[in-house]
C-alpha cells in the first residue's frame, strides 16, 4: 500500500508511527470567524514530500507568542493556508522570512481549513487589530477564496461548518453563519478513541480508506448541486457577486486599518500559472488593481511575476504532493513583497 501511494502520488497524510497526533489541528472554535487552533497545541503532518510539526501559541495561531502592546514596529499578516505555511517549517514560511530580513515582527494570522476573505475581515476586526501594529498584509488565493466566501455554493453542497458569510448584494450585506451554533459544526474537538489513533498514526491503509470515503462522499452529492470543472471559480473564472464579496472584505479591512498602510497580494496556484502561460489573460489582476487604487491600498499580483520563470523554476515553487508553496515558493513571494511594499522602504 505505501509503495502504491507514493508512486500514484495520492495526496493523503502518511502514518507518523507515533502517538503525536491525538486529534486534529484545525477546529471551529471562534464565535466570530470560526476556524482556529486549540491553544498551545501541536500536530505532525506527514506526506511523501514533507514531514512538519505545526505548533500553536496561547492564542491558537501558528506563531510565536505576541504581546498586545509591542515596543517595535509590527506588521499583521492575514491569509489562509499559504500564509500559515502548510508543508514547510515555521522559519521557512513567508512571514518569518520577511521578519528575519526586515527586522520587523510579522504577526501571522494565516489559517488553513476553508478560510476566506470574510474570515480575514472578521479576524482582523475582532482580534488582530487589538495588537499594536503599523501595517497590514492581506493575501488572496483566488483558487479557493471565491468558493470559501460563496454562501450559495456552501448551501448547495450542504456544508456543516461554522463560518461567516456575506449574504446580500454589494454593499448591503448581512453577516450570516451556515450553522446557527458553533457547537453544531462538524469541525469541533472530539476525543479520539485508541483504535482510531493506532490506525491513523501507524497504518497506510486506514488513511487511504478515509481518503476514499471522502471521495465517495463528494460523489454522492447530486450533479445539479456540483460545479462543473469549467465553472469552478479561480483567477480566470469568477462572478461579479463573488468579486464584490472579496471587494467588500478588503474595503472593510482598509477602513479598520485607518491610516496604516495596507498591501494586498494575489497568489496563483500551479495550474493557474500554466493557464496564464497559454492565454495570457488576467482579468482579476486588472480589476483588483482598480479597486485597490481607489481605496489607497497597494496591490501586488504575483501571477505576472512568474512569467519569466523557467518551467523547472515555477514547478519548484510548489510542494509536489500537496500544492502549497515549497520553501522556494515562500522565498519567491518574500522577495517580491519586500521589494514592492512601500512600508519596508521607510
């Protein structure tokens, strides 16, 4: 089984052969924005191309301990799993590289687990902005941010997570949650039985079984509720309603940030870079640039910056077994952001 999984490059977690993982790492625990980690928790994630231990601080983020009133200049970083640094060690991810290079602490509020711009907005509003900081970095991942924030799509597929959505039309939205109580979410901490711990941490077959079960669950959703591949939102395929939700979240973050400089940057995934090389179109970059200019927000689109990379170099930006940034991907983004954001040049 282990040889088949590695040859077929099936993207499942592999056994760690320890009892280190007594439970999952991402839970719906926060009443405002949903997903967060348990305080002072750890989780070892192992796939065939990486083996990393994630650790959370006392507030439930994958970051070192941060005081509310820091004595130095600081930057708040908002985003999803790319910013949290899935698949790489903490010292090799984007915010740590920026912190080491600039000498400016970067408070990392990146979060995996279906985390979109509406959640960035709520996290910043209710928690992150309480920490003294002088600038804000906001990452966008078009390949899933439009879906994560789409209330209608989540209703259609019967999601049972606790997550905020913007319901209505721009700019008149109502903040709603799919489940009426966080305790009804499927992503709540649950005590794992001994047998489950043994199977998950010591066998390939059990992890493969769970992977197949997940696929079968998706296949049971009626076709009329699923999106065709050509209609999945991304850099090159999104609706006006989806874009306006993203726009609203960014405008709210900027308003909350006040006079602090804000920079927004978009992250392409591997297949979007390949598609861009074929057709050269980038409607999202142009539209976001216009919105950010109107807000007085700096905008950096990482997609065009990959154009001059060789095939080998842009493939190396991503983990082969997972799709998140590799160490090289984090370093590439760090170099582009550091050279672009005017805050670093003061």
